[in-house]
C-alpha cells in the first residue's frame, strides 16, 4: 500500500527514473538533462537538500527569492517512488497568489490510478498533525482538469480565479481546504 514518507535513500534510484520519465519537482519548471544530471551526480547531497530544504529558492522567472519553510514528502510503494507532496508552512506574497500551501505531482507512468488523490489526502493528514494551520490554500491552473478534480475530491472549496503571476494569459484558481 502506498505511503507518504520522508525522502529516503532506498527510493533514490526510482526517483531518478521518475525524473527521466517526465516527473518534475517543480510544476512550473520542467526538468532538463542538466537538472537530472545534477541529482545523479550527487544523490546523497540531493537527498540532504530534500530533508532540509534550502532557505533560498529560484523563482519561476529565474530570480532568487527567500524560501518559505517547507517539507518535502514522497509518495512511495516499497522501493518505488510514485510522486511527491510539498507542504509549505506558510505563504509569502508569491505563494499567496500561485503555489499555495500544498503542491503535488505524480510520475507519468502512474497517472490516472488515484495516486494524487490519495497522496494529497495523506499530505493533508500530515499537515493537520504537524503544523498549526487551520486551512490550506491550493492553487491550480484552470486548464489542469485532473488536478482540479484531485482538489475537489479532497474537500477543496473554490475561492477565486486570478491571473497567473508566472504564466501570462493563464488563470490560476484558488481553493481552500479546512483542516
Ligand atoms: C495532476 C496530477 C497530480 C493528477 O495525478 P493522478 O494520480 O493522475 O490523479 P488521480 O488519479 O488521483 O485523479 C485524477 C482525477 O482527475 C480526473 N481527470 C483526469 N484527467 C482529467 C481531465 N482531462 N478532465 C477532467 N478530469 C480528469 C480523473 O478521472 C480523476 O478523477 P476521478 O477519481 O473522479 O475519476 C498529475 O497529472 C500530475 O502529476 N501532473 C503534473 C503536476 C501537476 O500538475 N501537479 C498539480 C499542480 S496544481
């Protein structure tokens, strides 16, 4: 049965295979051969960075920003990496518009099997147990029908639609989930 766990060395080979398959750590930025090669060159260093995420972040426009404290969790089954859930402990001016508290992505080969729905449910349970948040913001592109469904299945209540701050012409939908 799949589980949401802290990143672990046993899942690294499968994680790297997922990157090569098309899984991306950042839903706003696709992986490149170079970004994957960096993980492959120092998998244990990469693992450390997942367990204690850096305090700075490269924003989608390429500039450097201050990272909000966050926790990376992996959705796994046995040694297999299936996807990830990222929980931000708070919002900043950017995340309050696009990004929200919780983000998730599943590797392409397991799409359509209910994994994101289950992983988000587990991520919400983790958040409830570990953070003093009463509700969480999830943002999603209006074109991402599968993700909208995942949010709605997890109790997401639509709040508003705004212009996407990183992708001109796109609309970002805001949903809140009460914890
Ligand atoms: C979006 C994503 C997380 C969905 O993962 P998944 O494991 O396939 O999702 P699930 O199987 O749990 O559920 C998908 C739901 O969307 C539905 N769905 C899939 N494609 C759809 C579409 N084009 N239109 C409407 N609904 C759709 C499925 O039927 C399912 O709903 P159901 O359970 O009622 O049948 C996955 O496609 C992904 O990782 N995409 C890239 C990263 C990303 O977009 N992350 C979310 C950012 S907000």
